[in-house]
């Protein structure tokens, strides 16, 4: 990964508590990695959806 930037994010206490449980159980090393993973997954999903929507249907396919 390249150089990282710091951003501020406000989250509800419940999400913070849930992230802390995952860190405590050793699933993730820290909160930042949880947030990075969640953002990566969201971007993959959203970009895949956009790609699917923008793909043109071949002319021989009747809608």
C-alpha cells in the first residue's frame, strides 16, 4: 500500500464497540484495518455494480 492519509470519521458508539470486539478477538490488528477492509469491499461491490449497469446488451439479445 502506498502512503496513507489520515481522515476523520464520526461513527456511532455501537460500531466502535463492535470493531473493538473484533480487534480484541484478534480478527483484525486494529480499527483502521477494519475500516480499510470495509471500504475496499464496498468499493468493489459498488464499482462492480456500476460496471454491470454500464455494460451494453448485445443487439441480438431481445429485452
